[in-house]
C-alpha cells in the first residue's frame, strides 16, 4: 500500500513537474556521461534516532534546532560547551504533515539559549545518545563570514558545492531559495535533509523560499509551501512577520532581510507593509551592513527567466524601498549561473543603489543556464554559467570582501572578487 501510494504521488508529481519544466527556460539536462545522481532515500538509522538536523538563528542569542524521527520521541535538546555533558536542556514542539499519500516523520522544533557568541556547543536531540552533534555560534561583533548559495538540489554538483562550503570556514549560511528540488516527491525532502545535515547541524542555515518549494497541486493539494514551512521554520515571529516566507534577522553588525518572491509583494500587501516597517527599524549604527535575499533576480542578463513577474514585478514594487534604505547587496537565485552587477537603481548604475548578485549555481538537476543576452549590459560586471558558491566576508563596519568560487577550481581560487564599502559609511549616500 505504501509503495503504491508513493508511486501515485510520484506520478502526479511527475506530471506537474513536467508541465513546470516545459515552462522553465532554464532546463538544460546534463550530457549522458554526467548523469544525474540524486541520492535515493536511505533507511532510517533507527525509529527514534534523530536525522535531518538543521539549526537557525533566533533573536540575538538563541538557536532553533529542528530534526526528524520516524516515530514519537521527546522534543528535547540537551546541550553544553563540552562533549558528552549536557547541563542545559530545552523542550519545544513536534508536528507532522501529510501530502497526498505521504506522511512525514515526527518533525521536532526546539529553541535553545541564551548562548554565548563564537562558542562551540555540543548537543543531542530527543535524549537520544546514538548521535551527538555540535555547532558554533556566530560572533556578536564583526568580522563575520557568510556562505551564499542558491538552487542547491541534491546531485553530485550539490555535493561538490557543499564540500567547498564546508571547508570555507563560514559562520552563517544564506540560501536564496530552491532547496531540495523534491518537486512533489516528498521522500526527496528527507534525502535532502540528510544530505545537508553535516553542514546544517553545525552552522545556522538561513533560507528563503523558491518556486520549487511551492508544491501546490490544484484541487489535489491546494495549500502551498506545506513541506517547506513544516521543515524549515525560520524566525519570522521574532521580526514581526506573520508568515514564514519573509522575515529578517541581525547578526554581528549585519541586518539580513529574506523576502518571498512567491507570495504577494505589491504595494499594500502584508509583505510590502512588513518590509517598510522592518526597514524603519534598521539602525546603521547597530548594523552597518544591510543585505536582502530574494529568489527571482531583479536584474539578470541570462536569457533564462527574463522579465518574469516574480523578479521584474517585485523590483517595480519594492526597489525604491530598498534604494531609500541604502541596502548594500541584493542576492538572488533562480537563474542557474553566477552574475554580479554594479550598484543599480531603476536600471541605471547608481553609486547609492545595491549591488545585485545572482548566485543560483548551487548544483541542481536542471543543469546550468548557459545563454546570455548579447552584448553584455554595461551594468553587468561579471557573468558565468558554472557551478559554485559565494562568500561574503564582512571585515568591519566599512569594508567587506565578496568572492565567487567555481566548484571546479582549487579552493583558494577566487574566480570573481570585489571589495565593497558599506553605503552607510559613504557620506554621499548616508542620509540615515
Ligand atoms: Fe527557482
């Protein structure tokens, strides 16, 4: 029965995925010798053994721990600063969801803290001693290093991206949407959780949603983002948002805003009003750097996703808010390639506008988007269709180093890099 149900789910999902892919100009299957290598769901390690562990920042000194067990288990995290000793504990909640014939495992959600900054904590989930995990909290002051990669999926390319990120010495991961590419086939959310766990259990992963997270099927499953919202609870409540699809957080002198490309963003929408209110709360003395992440890029010289409403419509609705607030960088995904623009406002180079960066080259099964508009627009500084990941090293209140690294290169190679000055430190732009 379970197998029949899974086959039915896959068949329905495949039909919708096929329809979806037909409209996705980015689809570019790899050659035969580079066959896709999606990890199959593996057996559970044990019915109450924690798996798919990932952590995310909550407020200024707390961490959310999420994990899944096959059967009921306490939603308790025990932790301390020495391995094997658990002097502190916290209890949270457990829930599950159903999607067609699929029923998720027990999804546990626990917030722990207060925690010391820049400190390694050891923890175990559900009082289960079979697995001990550890994470490092980010620093409370600059410098801080972010890893940035979107459109991850679960292929050999993804694995390569994760290996590079793992060795990069980052503090916080920023993911601008499109995580598992489960595309209705729910067990692939589980295999994605297992694939990223070695990283996501050790450093906070802060994500926003992409189109592959929607998973809405008219009539059959009309509610969007069921799996994403259940599995990747981000700290939206703490930033005054009423929806997991957009939120903000602050860490070590950086204010990060995660926007939702696939929920209403027009003037007057809840997201628009929340963004206005959140920007009004930003203090450039407390957080001299201001970053925004979206999924669909607002600027893009790849032929893929040209003029999509989620990108262009959102730009028209929200660009002035970001420009007036002197946002430093807008990161996007969606286009499976890398592109860095100069500082822009309303399509023109503008020294007080944000730098726009597309970093949707994490390595999913759809392959790379290789075709670009010709000639290259003057506002596009660097563009290349290779798998890779970005690194944003904020050195101090005024200077930061952005670099892009191809997976095919040696780790020390920076295929693209630029030193950026914060707009808050530029007297010509600073009017906060
Ligand atoms: Fe996408």
